[in-house]
C-alpha cells in the first residue's frame, strides 16, 4: 500500500508541476503575442510616416522644379510646358488603349 500511495503522490506532484508550467508558458505566450501586436502597430505607423515623408519629398521636389530664381521665368515656363506635353502624351496613350 505504501508503494501505491507514493506512486500516486509522485504522479499528482508531477501533474501539478505540469499545470504550473502550462500556466507559465501560456502567460509567456500571451506576452509574446502582445509584443508582436505592438511591433505590428509600430511598423504600420512607421510605414505611414514613410509614405507621408515621400509625399512631402515629392511635393518639395516639384516645388523646387517650379521655383523661379534669378528671373528664370522663361525656363520655368518651358519646364511647365514640357510637363503639360508629357501629361498630354500620357493621356493620349491611355485613351488609345
């Protein structure tokens, strides 16, 4: 009888240890999922900032192309006319399809 009681006690002790390990692992898993979610949201935020920065850069680049300095009105008008021609070509190509 003593051997059976000792085996049962050992078994119940092991089961309790496994339950505690399971709870610890489950808690760690939840923490890891929270970290992944936090990183995902940070990545989305950074991607949005990158898109906004690229849009700002393109706007600044366009403004720089159109900047009139040192009486360069004629050059600026030519650049604008060329841009308009390019846009018209694109529209024509798209409308032909």
